[in-house]
C-alpha cells in the first residue's frame, strides 16, 4: 500500500505540472469602430454595411486566434479591415484637418513583455496600424512621427501610398458642412476611430487603435490613439484596452492605463474598472467616448458614455455580437 502511494505521488505531481502548462483555453477578440452620436434614423440604409465590415474584421481576427495565432496579429488584421473601409475614421476613411489635410495616428501593444509601437501624423501609409507594428518590431522606440515614420516604412521595403487614396468624397462633404456650421471648431461629435483587443490561446493580450483623429483638428494635433497608456494599453497580467472619443480627455485621464491600474492595484474586475473610468471619471469632466477591452481570462467590456459605439466581439465560448446603439 505504502509503495503504491509513493509511486502515485510523482504521477499526481506530473499531472499537476501538465495542467499548469496548459495554454489558456479562452480566447477572443473585441473591436470598435468609434463612439459617437449615431441614431437608428441617421443609420437608416447604411447600418447593414457597417455591421458587415465589423463582422468581417472580427472574423478575420478570430480566425487567426483559432489557428493558434498571436493576439498581436489578430489585432493588426482586424484593424486593417476597418482601415481599408471608407466607413470608418482611420486609413481610407480618415477625416480632414482644418486645412484639408489627412493626418493619421495609430498604436499597438503586446501585453507579453509590454512591447509597444506607435506612429503619429503620417500621411502616406495605407495601413497605419502596420506602421505602428513596424515601430514595435523593428526599432528600439515606441513612437515615431511624420516623415520619420514614412521614411522608416520605405526603408523596411514598403511602398508609400499617394495622399489621394485617402480622399473620400463623403468625408470631404462632411468636412465642408462641419466647417460651415462649427466655424473651424474641432468636431468632437465625429468619432469613428477603430480599435481591437484580443486574447490568444497562449494567454497573451494585445490591443491596437488607428485613427484620422478629430475632424477640423489643427494640423499637427495628436490625440490619444497613438499614445500608449491613453488610447491603447495591454498587459498580460490584467487586460488589453483600445479607446475612442475626445482624445484630449483620454490623454489627461490616461484612460487605457487607468483601467489596467484599477485592476492591478485595486483588484477591480475589468467591467467595474471600465465603468468607473468611462461613466464617472470621464463623464464628470465632459469627456465623451468609450473603450473596448478583454481581460486575461476572456471577459470583455464595451463601455461608452455617448449615445452609440460601433462595436462587436467573438469569443471561444461561441458568443458573437455586432452592435451600434445602446442595448
Ligand atoms: N480619440 C480620437 C482622437 O482624439 C478620435 C476618436 O476616437 O474618434 O484623435
């Protein structure tokens, strides 16, 4: 009997170790296409198109995760789909500055080892999120702006895209209209930034954000989207967050890092942390917008304080939703 027990103990120990080494079973992706002021009336006739692009972005990212791919690659792939669509304020559909230029920002963060990359004020890179990933993967820096980022893009063997590619007729008309009605004020109501956050089968978290910024912004203005800790943050110990909204508020309240910090230091759940930052801290000072996030166990949050937020998710538990308005 005693001998039998002695033999069984190492077996138990071995099984325990195997269980510990198992990669996380839960995985999934959550995305946004901007928080704002869309209503069922204003979306009549175009709603299906928005939902379709968001579902494609989700499916593309999810397929990567399902095959065992990394959260970072899933985030990049999902964001590229939305950057290539003129419907969202990123890449192809970016908004205009108050002098009619298009200046894009993006960032990405890998929660394993806190690796991060970002670009700001770029004008000739088709997919800004890939340029942000290039900064993360190929340089010792976190944020590279303007010509420096574009030169690096070329040096890495990529092509520049003519600025005319980013011109979208509808966006231009929107800009003209907003210029007349708002007399050159930045338009804090025209959001549409895109972002994604993912958890992969190995338990790695990643988040990314890409934007044309805010319509009628001053040339050279940079918002929260390329600022690590403000618009994007990922830490394998807590969560991955991507933000959208009035960037100046998101910078001042370090929104993405703030949510991570509340989880890390106060032990709050993702949902409680996100609600506190978006519905209390930001709301009290008039900061409009929202976040999407996923935590290390696969819980998600899609919290916003505007009437709408384009958003959706797909999780390994089979749940999949794409939404625009409040539930
Ligand atoms: N946060 C972005 C910015 O301030 C805009 C947005 O999310 O709509 O540049």
